[in-house]
């Protein structure tokens, strides 16, 4: 058998490919995201033997505490939030490799201590570890931390890779995102930057690509000739909970549309990439975003929920939620109509809709095909004939359903729609990893496919920014919808004649 | 250890009959599914894999217990054929189980068919089992108590056979049987799966470019294994040899340790396969690899993962733990079921190379 010297011949057939020894640094390591998502994800990777052969974790945060105190907090978080019960021996060994560096992110001594800890790990091992800096902090600190990393020479490492994972939101307006990109890229190369959108780490979101590009039957109809319109819905039945501080400054448009929903749209509309190389995929996604013009004000509806019922209980309105200003004009619902102006999609409305306190929690992409050109059954009273809908459900009950017209049993040729359903859960044995497990591992492996590139995030803001601009000038009262409902009636205003929202 | 809900029987969905036929059993399966769906539309039948298990009647309970411990990796439809000496007729029972492992408001249901049959049925077992499997799903056959004639009868309708080479009486016959089966179907070997963490770790150890070149200077490999698991060691050798282009020599056993050589592109490689009486579970106990440059690495079982040691050419030694939870034998079987849906091209080559060491 021929052995290629420059490749590792031992990796063939292995499900888990080797990952270079890595030290992961979490900034904001006492925050909610770290406790609920990052630490449990790291534990689960350790449990499965998926972490690099040698792995260290450095936690950086303002709270003043010793290593052992942080290890105790990490143990509690993992016990509480991990998707599997922790194996105490694995957890003990993982926590042995954890160090805590206290201090504020503008304090040079923090970065000096960090550099020393990183150096110690390298020295003890006798090799340079790759370094991943995970910014799980308020966005206000992103630029500062990266600047400090640069000032302290931590943005490069001889014979090893340095990568920086940046949490969302990446800016709150286009200009801010552009500024942040400039600041980030004045210290780092784009290849070192991993802007995270955890939606892309979800198996079912990645399945949109598999569905489109692994099945020949859909591609011939995946265009303006056969598709009438597309609806992408991300609805929540919950309110804002204790997140008033964040949510009131963000709103539904920034919270979900600018990132997650536009990502879903790009996956649905992109051309097939030549390969699944990171830049090939991202190039195709960016082309879709560039083909979308910002919607005019009449194609956007925003609204706030008012008091209603949720899960059989009284639910307060948004303005009555704790921490929300009485005069808040933050939208808890937004619906918009976009068009992807290219040969494949021109003229096909793409409706996006998201909101809090709606009737049900669901994330789905619904593709409505054009009606048949001639209905031979009309004389038989086939009132039930409807265009076919193809629905890709992202959560919950991940799956694909296709509505078809079928004959109602009986002597007359009458038609009604029936569903052909496929549920991912029925067809796979494996438990999907949490999105953060996949994304942390990808960052450690240096695979940026599921992360957002600089031009991609700016292209997203180019679509969203004019909406925010027009809202800033608009003083008309916001539309309203009752908690637990299908959303505001005004949402129908943006639909083309004959189109209708699917029931949430 | 998963937090997912365990499988529980659906009390309303059971059927049993004595002296029955495959067509009656198949009809019962269809009725039970229809009745369950009519009772509660939130149940969705899992449709991933058929598993056909052939067991000795006296040990059926033990195998059923093992199948209960596979975590999430339950087959969609499990058909257990319990072989009873002298039995002339077929008794059967069918039960539905409900798992709580689908997100949202749906529950997966799976079907379990228990057949009591005699040795006389084994040579034509396909005529009994074929009507009972879900059409268009891959079928996995596992026969932990031997009965090769039953496996052979099912080969034309199965896509995958699960074997555990450590259970065969000797390594030579184990590898020969696995190779015979691999000509007909895809083989998942639990002995091979037990080596997976070791293979992953050795691959990772030599992955950094500064150490990758050392792969081609390996001049000694010592494998320690559980008392009945020499075949796992052979497969590990076979993996290294097939991946690195070694020409295998012959192993000879003296005082419980098998020794031999393989011929590499630069050096000869000495091989040693040692039984570790202190290990109570099947599989490997330790791996040690030396290179001609004076470097050595070793992996041993330890708390929380594998303990890795590296000694460089100057004699400096380092030790660390490569994290990973033990899967246990239940986890290994579950992994075997999961692997039935994947394809690992490295096994066949490792099998060929490992078998060559025994010639």
C-alpha cells in the first residue's frame, strides 16, 4: 500500500480525526453562556474522547476567585446542564486542566497572567498548544479583548495556530459591524476569526444542505418556475423571561432575523457549492445575501405582544414584563418580505417571521409550490386541492413533510391534502450533539465552514440596517398581538395576493 | 449514562402464540402497529435498522439484558431467535416498546419479536425471519452463541453481521470466520471497536507534523490485552501494519506471549502480544510503541481515560491523561449497532494483515 509521507496514514476510517493539542481560553467564563452551554459542551466532548489528545482550559472573568473555586462552579454547571450524566473520573481529570485568571478585560495584568499560564502549559508539555480565545462576553468587550491580545503578542504563536471565537451579536448596526471587523482584522487575519452563530451548529440546519444537495429529486423544481413562495418561521411560545436588559436593546429583528433567519434563507437559496470547503460554501451564501435588497417599509411589520394566555395561564404584555421600560418601542415580533434577485429566485417572495409569546415554539422553512396549471377534478367539486407544501422543520420534531393531494375514499373523485412525513428521530440512532459541541470542536480543528465570514456578516447587516434606519424615524404606534396568538393581523399585509401564513 | 428516557414496554401492545407461523407473526406486527397508532397518534415507529439475534434458549435472558443496555442504539425491530434443542415448532411473542427520545411531542416505538424455535429451523432460518423484517431497512445479524448455519442462512438477506472475535475459541478461527463473512456482507467486529480509542489516540499522538515522520521509524510494538482478547491485539497490529505498509512476518507464542516481526520500509518491527491477567474486561490493556530514534509512547487504562506516556530520545518522560469515558460492554454493543449503519474501510485491511501474522 502506498503511504504518503506528508499525511497521517493512521486517520483513515477513524470517525474522530485528531485535533492538535489545544488550550481553550474563555473570556466571560462565569457568565450564563459559559455555564449553560460552553462548559457542558466541553465536558461532553471530553466524555466522548473527542477533545484533543492534550487539552487545557483557562477561564477568564472579573470575579475574584481561585482555581479550585472556579472548578467547583464548573462542576456544578456541568452536573446541571450537561446532556448526559457526568462520569466523575472524566470530570475530575478535565477539571485538573482548568486554570482561572481573574480581572477586568481592560487590565493589562490579566493578559500578562494569561500569557504566563498559556506559556506554562506549553512548557510543561514541551510543545506549543494551539490557542482558542472564546469571547463569551458582552459585545462591548470584543474589540477591547482582541486589542489587548494583540498588544500582549497573544494573537500569534510560533508553530501553532491561534483562533478567536466571537459570540453574537456582531454589531448592532452595519457601521458598528464594519468598525468591529476593522478592529478585529487589524489584529487578526480573517482565517483566525470564528464568528459564531450557534444555529449553524444544529444538525437540522445542516440537514437543509443535505436535503437539497444529496437528493436529485428536488433540484429540478428548486427555482422560480415551480416555487410560488417561501416562509421561514422562528416562533417562541415563551416571553423574554429575565432577559429584558438584552432583549429590549436588541428586539426580534436583531435577535433572530439578522443572523439565524438570514442564515436559514441562504442555505435554502444558495447554489450548490463545488465542494464543502469552508470558503466555497460561504462564497455561495454571500452571493445570496448580495442578491437581496433591503425591503421597503411596507414589506416589514413589527409588533409587540400584549397580555394574553400562554400555556393555559395568564401572560403579561411586553410592556408589563419586569425590566422593560413603559415606553419601549422594541419589537417582539417582526415579519418581512424579501426577494432574492437572481435567475433562480427572482419574483419568489421569501417571507420571514419571528416573535416571542406566539402560539407555539417552532422553527421551519415552508416551501409552497405553484398550483397545477389545470385542475381536471374541478367538476367533481375538488375544493380541497391545494398547492404542495414542502416543510423542513428545524425544531421541534425535526423532519420533512410534503403535502400531497389524495383522493378521498368514495365513489366520487374528490381530493384533499394529505401529509407525507419524515421525522429524523425515527431514522437515526445517534443523539445529535449540542450545537456548541460541534462548533467548539470545529474551531479547535480549524474548520470555519459553520462560522460567519466578515463579508457575510456585513452583507446581513446591509439588508437589516435600512429597516432599523426607517424604524428610527417612524413614530406610529406599534402593531400589537395577544400573547399566545398567531401574531398581529397586520402581518398579512405583506403577503402577495393568494399567499397566506401557515398556522404557527 | 444518557439522560434520555429508557425504553418501556407498551402494555397495550403485546401478542403471543404457540405453534405459530411467520405469516401469523407478521400479521400480528401489522395489527399492533395499527392499533397503537389509532390509540395514540403521537407514536412514530422507528425505522432505522432490523436486528436479528440468534441465541441459545437458556441464555436468552442474558442477551436480552445486554440489548437493554445499549443506550440510544436500539434497533427499530429486534427479532430474537432462541434455539432450543429438540424443539419442533415455533412459539412467538411480539411486544412494542416506547422510547422517550424524540424531541417535541412524539415518542418512538420499536418492535421486539421473540421466537422459540429448534435447531432444525436454523438452516432455513431466512424463510422464518425474512417475512418479519421491515422491508428496505438494513438488517444486522448477531449470533453470540455460535450457530454459524443460521448466520449463513441469513447472509443473502442481511447487509451486516455483528461478530465478537474475542468469543471465538482461537484467534486463527476468529479472523478466518470474520474474513469469510466479510466477503459476503459488511462485518462489524466488537473486538475491533474495543480498539477504537486506542487507535484514535495513537493516530493523534503521531499527528503533529514534528512527530509524524516518527511513524516510519517504528521498530517495536507491544500490546497487552485481556486474557481472552489476543484477537483485539492482532487487529491493532493489523491496523498499524496495514496503514504503515508493513509486511507481516509470523507470530510464535512462548509462555503466553506471542512474538514476531514485521518488515517495514526502513526497519524491521518487533511485535509482542502479552496477556494481562489483571484485566477483567475484554479488549486491550496497554500499547507501547518504540521508534528507532529512541522515542517511545505508551497508553494504559486509567481513571478518566487513557494514561499516555511519552519518552523522547534524550530520556525525558511526560505523562498525561487522554480524556474519555469507558463505554462499558453495553456501550460497545450499542456502538456495534450504530456502526452497522456506517462503513469503516480500515477493518478489512487490518483483518487481512492480522490474519497474515498467524500464518
